[in-house]
C-alpha cells in the first residue's frame, strides 16, 4: 500500500513546478529589452512510479501511479548555428561600416560637393591666370595674379597631403585602441569562463552568465574574426577557447594578450611609426610573433589597418587606403613639376634687373629627404640638361652655375629638366612649392620666348629686343596636353594623361571606392540584420508567448493547490472519522 500522504506530495510537486514556471516567466518578461538575453524555459519530467518493496512488482495498475513532476533543467532557447552566422555577418558589416566612415573622411579632402574648392578648380585657375598674363605679358598685375593662383594650388597640395597624413595617424592610433579593447574583452571572457565553470560543477546551468559571455563574443566579433568552441574537461565540465588569426586569445581562464610593435618608415619621413599587433607571449623562437592579418577577413581592426596601409596594388577595393591616395596626389605633383618647369625654363623673365632664363617655376626648396639619398641637391636646377641637334642628341655637359655662364653664347638645340627616378620619388604633394625666384618676384615668370632687352640689329639701327607671350602660351597648352607620363621607378610607368583628367580621376576614385564600400556595407548590414532577426525569433523574449505561459502556470498553480486541498479533505475524513462508525 502506498503512503497515505503520497497524494499531498504529488500536489506539492505540481505546486512547486507551477511556482518555478511563474518565476521563469517573470524573469523572461523582466528581461524583455535586455541586450543579449536569451529566453529561458523549464524542461520537466514525471517522477518514476513507486512500487512496494518486494521480489515482484505488484500487478495492480494503481500501484504504478507516478510521483508527480520535477524540473529536469532550466534551458536556454538558442541556436549555435544562427549565433555563428550572425557573428560572421557582423564581422563583415563592422569592416565595411568602419571603411565607409574612413573613406567619407578622405573624400572631404577632395571635396566632391563644392567644385570651387577641388584640386581641379585650383589647377584650372592656375592655368587660366596664364591666359591673363598672355594678354598683357608686361604688366605686373596679371603676373601677380598668376603668382597668387600658383601659391593657392601649392597650398592645396600641401593641405591635402598633410590632412591625409594626419588621418593616417588617427588610423594608426585606432589600431592601438582596438587592440586594447580586444585585450579587455579577453580578460572579461576568461573571468566569465571561470564563473560559469564554478557554477555548473554544481549540476546547474549558468544561463545568465552564458548570456553575458555570448554578448561579449558578439562584441568581439565586431572587432576581428573570432573562432570559438566549447569542450569538456576530464570531468565532463564545459570549458571554452577563443581564437583569432588561428592563435588562442583565451584558453578557458588563461589569456594570451595582444601587444603592438612599432615599425619604421611607413607613415612617411619624420612621421610617427606604424604599429602592428603581435603575440608577445607565444612559445616560439621569435619573442614577437606578428598577428597574421592574412587570416583576418573583417572587423574594425582590419578596416583601420587596411585604411592606414592600403597601397592599391591589388584589384580589391579594400586595398585602397591613405597611402594610395597620397601617392596619387604625389604623382600629380610630380607631373606638374616636370611639365611646367620643362616649359618654363625655356622662356625668359621680364625682371627689372635683367631678363633671365633657366628659371624653375616649381621647386622643393631643399625639403627632400636626405636620409634616403644623401647626395640630394637642394634644388632641381642641377638637372637641367643641354643637348645638341645630333641624332641621337648628345648631352653637352654644360654647367649653368659656372662663373660667367651666358646661355646666349651656347649653341644648343634644346634643354630639358631630367630628374632621376630616385630624386623624382621624393617630390611629393607635401614639399611641392614655388621656386625662390617666383616667390621673390612675379616678374621672374618667364612669359617670353626671347631674351628681353637684348640688343638686336634690324639692319637700320640697333634696338632692344621686346618680350612676347609665346612661352606663356606654350605653358597654357600644357593644361590641354594629353599622354603625360612619369617614371619615378625604372620599371613602373605612371600614366597621368592630362592634369584635369588626373585630378578628376582622383576625385572619382575616392567617390567610387566610397560608393562601393557603402553598397557592400548596406548589403552586409541587411544580412547581419536578417541573421539577428532569425536568432532573435528563437532566442528572444516574446511578450505574447510569456503572457500565455503566465496564464498557464497560474492555472496550474491553482490546480495543484486544489489537489492538495482535496487530499487534505480526504485525510481529514480518514484521520478524524476512522473508528467512529455509528457514532
């Protein structure tokens, strides 16, 4: 015979189960808007039927009535597959969002919105001022205008270059910040792993702690590609490891923090050093093991590194970073220096102190990096070469700085500025400037193709030769010149085309790269949102479902209470009425 009070025990288990269900439902509702919270549910099972002790179990069916209900586990409703999918999409989305923000900043330097502040407009104004000088090559006002527009153009080159360098420094500092954030999250993961392990060795599941850990992995996936797995220890308890770039960042409660090293000669001469993430504590022959960025496909850290270091040598748009656009500006500056100077040195100035030739319009004013080429001259004047009219032309080897040198006494066919590629590479948008002669006086602008004030015998008398505007017109023709090419490397040909086209190409390149990043970023945002919606549909709290559960457990609680009341009435009759028959 079963225990007399067995029915009350069955009601008690039902009452406990319903109460626990109400607690879990209330916990879910309370965390409706909690970021990273996973909906919980109770998994119940019936108590096994009790039988009397003996060699054989009773055959009566009533002897096999169960003992009530018990909570087997407090479960989380979560999909590991959807978690991984969301984190993969989130990593890609973080990369393209960060890249889009950086490209938007770069675009502001080329100002595609306001045409009058673009590099194209400054070049057009510079060449337009040549037409004004050409119309009146004697007066000082047109020459001063040309001097001013040239200075504006030079300052814009310098400003864009310095702005890009400053932004590159920002990206460099962002790398350090992101590595610090990754290390901080690694510490938090290790602490959570220890807390979860300590809680779950009791046989319970640390659902809320697991939610915090999952949210932390979600955040870490925004910074860098993350690999993770749970595995059992020798006692069967759950442990976790997290890898980035194939190397363990967190091994349960142990951390392998990232560090940074500083690399020279990356952000340009005299600029701050580039930082690179490394593993300083790996047991390798090399005490500083660099993080393999080839294994990193996304995340904010990679976006900052790509923007800081991208040279555009590959067809992938993500390889276009600050160095790529700096080099495009440098190529334009080099082409402008060579083309304008080559024509300007052919002409003669109209200076009151006497007409002069071989005047450079642009120079670097000794700002070249002598640490790269120790014998770099202060000026580009050293590279004016004189040729005779033989076929092929022969370098006459004339020293234009020789005492008493007079070009009018030299019989040569032509001259040009020939800058070696190692010197040409040092001409940048940073150090391009007007030559000292042009800065000193606008009358040093060589507009004439003949020496002004030179005595000329016209057959009847000797007159002083008057200047003309021929050389200035030839300089203006450079604005329409196509097929401009420079060689700043013996094996690399850089096709500039025309000045206006190349300036437009830079601006369009920035705009197109930004547009591409925005499109890919929008696509990745939609995919990330879709993945999040799918996992939220499973793991998120639905207020409607919880209200249904609230009503269900409320009725179950009332029902279990009625069972106990009924059993209590039966026991009252049994206890107080037994032996009182006939009374």
